[in-house]
């Protein structure tokens, strides 16, 4: 399970405008992410098989 938190952000060495990060959970507020130019997307792990 991956968590988008400040510890994880410190490991990213290259950032661009409009960075998208996929993780299971996010512990950073949407306001803070917006100020940093980061979009959080939840990893879709619970997709049912057809």
C-alpha cells in the first residue's frame, strides 16, 4: 500500500507543472497539493474481473 505524504514527496527529485501522483491514500490536504502543483489519483486496486 502506498501513501502520498511529505516523506514520499521528499524522495521525488524531478517535478513538473501539473505533476500527477498515483497512490492508495493521501495524507496531504487538497489545498497543499494544489499549491505544489500536484494532483493525487487513487490507484484502482478494487476493479472487479469480468
